[in-house]
C-alpha cells in the first residue's frame, strides 16, 4: 500500500512561480503607465530684483605708461685748476644752497701768483706815468714822460737849425755847422717817434699785464668750488689731501626741487600725445597720486623699442619724492569719450568667465561680457551688452527664470 507524498510535484511549483511573476510584472507596468500620464512640465523660477538700464556715460580714453623720475638738473662739478684739496665740507645726501662751498683747494700758490701779477701791472703803469686808479683809456702817448722828453729835445734841435740856417746864408757859420745841426734835428725827430712807439708798446704791455693779473685772480677764485644751484649732493669723488687736475670731477649735484617723469608710449599712440595733456602718476613706494601735465615730447621715436618718449615736470619742494623712483602714468588722450560701464554688483565672475544677467522680454538670461578698466565701483564693458539693455542689478541673485520687479 503506497502512502501519498506531502510535496507537490515540481511541475506544479514551477507553474505557480511563473504565474506569480507574470502577475507582479503586470502590476508594475500598470503603475508606471499611470505615473507618466500624470506628470506635468516644471515651472520656471521667479526671480525678484531690480532692473538696471544701461546707458552711455563719459568714459575718457586713457593710455597707461611706465617711467622713472629723474632730477631736473644733474651737474658733475669739476675743478678748473690743478691743486691740492684743502677741505670738503659736504658729503653724500647733503642739501646745498646756491653758491655754497663744495670743495676748497689750497690757495697759497694762487695768491702769490696774483700778487706777482699785481706788482708787474703797477710797474708797467708807472713806466708811462699812470697813477693807481687812472684809467688806461685816458692816456695820450704824447703826454707820456718819455715822449715829452724826446719832444723837447727835438724842439731844441729844430730851433738850433732855425738859428744856424740864416747865419749860414750870410756865411757867418760854416756849412758843416749847419749840417751838424740838421743831423741832430733828424736824430731828435727819430728819437721822438721811437719814444711814441715805446709808449704805445708799454700801453699794449699794460693790457697784457692787466689780463694776466685778471687771470691770476680768476685762478685764485676758481680754487674755491661753489654749488651752481640749490641741490643735493648725489656723489662725492675727492677727499681732503687729494691732488686734482684741471677738469677732474669732484662732485655730482642734483636739483630735486623739481623732478621730471620720463615715460614712453607705444608707436600706435604717438599721434595722441599733446603738450599740456593731463597725466596721473602713481608710485610703487608711495601712496601718492600726482596730477601733472606733459611738458616735453621727443621729436622722434626710439628706433629700437618703437616708442615715443615724453616728460612731465612735477614739484618736489617738500622732498617727498626721490629721483629714480618707478612710476605708472595714466594719460587722458580723449577726456570726453563715451562708453558703457556697469556697477561691480551687476557682474558675476566664475571660473575665469565674466558674465551678467540680462533681462529680455521678462526673462533672465546669462550673458558673457568682455571687460575694460575699472574706475571706483564701475567697470567698463567692451562687448556683450549695449545701451538700453536691462541687467539684473544684483548679479549674485541671478539665475535663469522669469523676472519680477522687487516692490
């Protein structure tokens, strides 16, 4: 007798599992279909904010340049005479007024030479009867003692001839006596002419001696080297005891109460520069900004750098600036030019891209822009937006969506 088995046949179990799977799949399919049929398109977000309408404003066209401050005058002071340095009362960085003593040479030899020339001139003047203080121009050679003496001898000889000639005509004296008298008269005349020439020569010598005397005193004064103008000692090359030759540099003086900014602009801007144009200077080592004007422009371009050199003078009477400082300049070549600029709050910068949120037909859209220079809280827009375009004032709140003015 066989007992019934407690397990279902395998075929029955397989069929049950298959039927359950089909039913489960049918249930899921119906649910998915119902979900797709009930979905709706998402709505755009509404962004509230303030709209900014773009317009052209005065935006001067500027040129940026770089340059260096140089002293208005730089002079290398040299010695005009040879001699030994007796003293150097100033040193590097000292301010010196005009005619201040810079270098003093030993003057003993120069004083002796001047005294010698004074004595020789006095001797030459005395030889022609000039007293100290008498002007040479008033001297008449005929009034000089040697000429007056020769003139007196000549007059006496002529009188002797005048007395002897009538006697010779009457044969009261011999012809030989007349010839002797006439010979003496000719000798006296020649001596008179010689005396005149001698006096003229001495007058010329007086002029020579006077020039030599002036030269000796000039050399004496040149042993004292003075400052040519108000300035600052930039370099010192000699010390006490140094023997210097004529023309040897002693010291360099710089005039820094007025400085010059020397800069350059590229060739493409050469025709935009004008005398009197405003330029703002900013210095690396100082927070100062100086407003000056172009005072000099080079007549030619540098053939190597293809740039045009210009200068602008600036007052430095307070000594706040030093020559050699690097400076950046901004030149307004078109002060009345117009452009488009927006507040910085309107701009969004991310990953190296500059953009704004533009409002078009009530919609907010992203717009990439190209920027120019920044002035205060405004920045120039070179491309991307135009006049009368509307932008979201607060760019940080922007995103694509529908614009709604904020109450």
